[in-house]
């Protein structure tokens, strides 16, 4: 099964201002890195990690993206 995901999202003005402020004071981050970290953390918190399931593979993949986003300068 091939699934296409395309993201174009409007965010609340308060969140936009917070993101701009954060990026202004953290030059090693960019919006793509922040969104990858946020989305992967959401999936980690709301996914399943049961061994032997497709969900377990997705969980490990999300964990890898999250850790890369948080601890590296680029993903």
C-alpha cells in the first residue's frame, strides 16, 4: 500500500509567533526540524509499540526521526 502525505497547515497566530521567537533565538534549528521533532513526538506518544507488529516498526521509525531531530543539527 502506497500512502502519500503532503503537509500544508495553518497554525494559530500564537503558535506562529512562538515558533518565530524560538527560531530567532536558536539559529541551529529551522522550521522543518521543529516540525519533524514535534510530529514524531506526537506519533511516539500516541502510537503502538507492540513487538512484532507493523505499528512497532512505525514506532521505531518515529523514535529515530525524533532523536535525530533533537540531537543533530540537521535531519
